[in-house]
C-alpha cells in the first residue's frame, strides 16, 4: 500500500496539473485584495510585499493598473467593479467568464510552476446577506468551476460577501458552507484554526471576515501559510488583504477533511469510520449536529443528520447492510442514544429503522461506550460507570429490548478506567483497564449462554503502572485478538526503556502475549490498531505527543510481530496539534485501503493508505 494525500482550502480558485517549469521558484505567494476602487495607496504596500500573483477587486482604472504592473503580466476586466490580475508567473490561459445570474464577471487564469499547473477563479459576489440570488450566484460559479476543472487542484479567492460558521457566525453563512460542502477548504482556518481575523473594516466597527482563499483537497499538502494582513487597514482600503503561500517542493502529509464543531474524533476505544458498498463512511459532529459523511472521489461529503447534538461521542458497528450507532453523552443531563440503520443500495443512503433511536438507560459517570454484535444477533455495549465495568445487551434479533443497565463485569475500578468489547469465534470479550490493581483484564461471554453468565477473569498483564485508560481492539478470523494499550509509566519516574505503548495478542488457544510498540523515551498516546489479514499486516496509529502533535504509524506482520522500525508519518500539519485518531472496527484489505481521521482545533484531518 502507498500513502495517498488529500487536502482542501477556500478562496479564489486554483487548479493543479502537471507541466514542468524548472526556472521558477517552487514557493509562491498569492494575494487577494479588494482595494475599493483605487491602487494609489495599495501600490506601495504591494510592491514592498512583492507577492507572485495578485488578484485585485474594485481595481480602479486600467491606466493605474498598467503603471503598477510594470513589466509583470496583467489582465483587467472593465466594469463598475473591475477585477484584475498582476502576475510574475506567465498566464498560460485566461478567460473572463460572464456567467448567467452573476452581477460581476469571474476571472479564470492558468499558471505553471515546477511540475504543477493551476487555474485560478477570482470572484466578487453581490452583497446580499445570503439571499436566494446570492446563493444562485455561488451555485452558478461552482457549476462552471467543476465543469472546467473536474474538482482537481482548485483555489477560489475573492470577496464572497459572506460569513462563516468557523468564525462563530450564525447568520449569512450559507455561501461559505456551500463551498465547503463541495470539498473546498478555508486556507486561513486550515492554518489558523483557533484564530478569527476580520477582512472588512466597517465604519460601524462591526468587523467581519468576508474575503477568502479556498483551495481544493490536493493543494492542501502544499499550503504553508495563510493570513489576513492587519497592516492593510482602513487608511488604505475598507478591506484587508488575504494571502496564502504554497511550497510545491514539499511533500506534506495531512489533509483537511471538514470542520468539526463541538464534536470529537475521540474516544480511544471507539470507531467513527466504516467501509460499505465501495465507499468509506464516518460519523462526526460539525457544529450543527452529528452527521454521516461519505468519502467520494477523494472528498468527504456530508450526508444526513443523525442527531442534533454536537457534544456526543459516537461508536459505529457496520454489519453488512445493517448499521448500529451509539451516541453517548458524558453529561448526566443529556440522554445517550442507540440507533439502527439499514443501507438502501439504490439511493446509496442509510435509512433509520422504525422505532429508533432508543434511550440508553445506564448509570451516570461513564467516560466512553463501545458497541459490538454477537453471532446470535445480540447487540452489546460496554462502559465504565459508578466505579464498575459494565456490559449490557439486547435480546437476540430485537434491538429495542435491552437489559439496562446490564451486569457488572469488574467491580471497583478507578474513575479513569475504560473498557472495550470484541466479537470472536462465537464469543464476546470485554477488555478493561484497572489502574487500582495495576492490571488489564479480559472476560468472555459465550454467545449461547444466558446474558448474565460470564467466564472467569483473565488477567492480561499485572505490573506496576502497566494500566492506563487507552484501549483499542481488533481481531482476526482465526480467533486471535489484538489489543493496543498505553501504560502509565510515563507518569512516574521510570526507566526510559520501559514500555509505553503495548500490543497484547490473545492466541486461538487463549494465551496472552505482549509486544512493546513504543518505549517511554519515544512518546506516544491514544493508539488504535487495525488488521489486514489478506496482506499479513497489522497497523498501529497514535499521536506522538500527549498535548497533541503528529499522527504516526507502525506496521508489522500479523504472524511475526516486530516494532523495531521507526514510526512513519500518517498525518502531519505544520503548526497544528493533532490528536484522537480514529478508524474502523472492520478488518481492512487492498480493496478498502486504510482510512483514519483525527482532530486538530476545530478541523478534521484525514489520510488514506491504498
């Protein structure tokens, strides 16, 4: 398998292809600026900044532009609100698009640098606060862009006269949400997820960001910086310039998937992704609710709403055309819910089954919740609450009837402990951390036994500071179980060679062995494990720093465990602290590839191994 990168951003529109121009620098800076009708004051600033390509809105008379451009290439569109381009790079192709329903033209221009060519669409939408006419303008532009570029390597920049939910806005956000839903990424928020900077300087002091640079997914790996220039203040124009820089020499790993609002890619034992009918799917919140998303043509597309909550953490189990979802709420005042869906192959949608969701009536105080299904059709949930590890199940084949709160699997664990669950060879197994006893434990329920009959506890490991609340599980068809965990040895004064991340393997015969994935000196947290039986591979993904950092991975043979090789980057975004990587309960292969998602700020990032 090879790593395939994807990445998205918002603004004027750029397309990347593939013609070499080795004489050019590999780094380019692109400006977009509404100069409010005159180049007289902006000219001095722009000459000092010296960007490679400048897109000017309300650019003033052409004579002033020609003088400013000097020996650079320029293009100009006449009208009440003229648009212009000034470029150090040769403009390979240019067209002024006078599209229906648009109050102003769109400028399309194509450039080549190194092994890339790119096309830019510069726009200036009408100022109409998200009216149907303004939305129609945006849709018309998107249709033309998609027709001309086939969604490849595209940037859209300009004055959108629209706000964004990413800045905490609640009104006039439909335009930017439309562009985001088509797979573009806001360059500024991509590089500065926790910052808000206005681009419109109103006399009323109601400063807002209405100018953007949006980029398509395949440009994000090359995006290095994006800023709003506060120096370009109201004494120059009533808009501030926005800019983005790209390094076409870099091969960065890390992809903006979509904005995540109050939702999370957490928690550690859960799985947010699954593969069905030729597509990857995931469930995540985006600030407006919890939604299904489908990965189509290298692009995450938001599908139907699952739940209006944004604070719940979902776990998903895909069983062919059936999909089971649990959304647990850590807040006792909020109701955790269990959902059942079936897949409609004709419409390619997940449809809710009648009578769902149903409330999950469990004691308060649980940190996370994980779902599984046994061979009789029972659905199982495991969680920690009131200092105990619990397991609850439905009636076989009837997911509306449950034994809540279930039974206690292990009593008297710490408040920081968690559990997870796995189905294998006609059995259900619950694995938990027990930091009071310095243990990891495991308990089996045979599918044909009564719901409350469990086998004796298997002590998986018993060593001082061996346990922590980091657990993730995979299994093989032959009955082997793979559990990746984190120890607490980094929290106390221990030998730097002590194990930090550990893989436990339960053999077909029920014997547990352990393998050190990472020692304390290397640092790592929140690991997940995925098995590829077809290609004899086991993957472990994790964050390389407790406070967030890069997502790394190690791989080994399923039949000969060896983690001595250095970890490789899976997702890495400069300046962004990534954490809580999540993937699927399913085993993967060459057909599915490996999809994983993590969170950095309010942005979801993904990568894909094919």
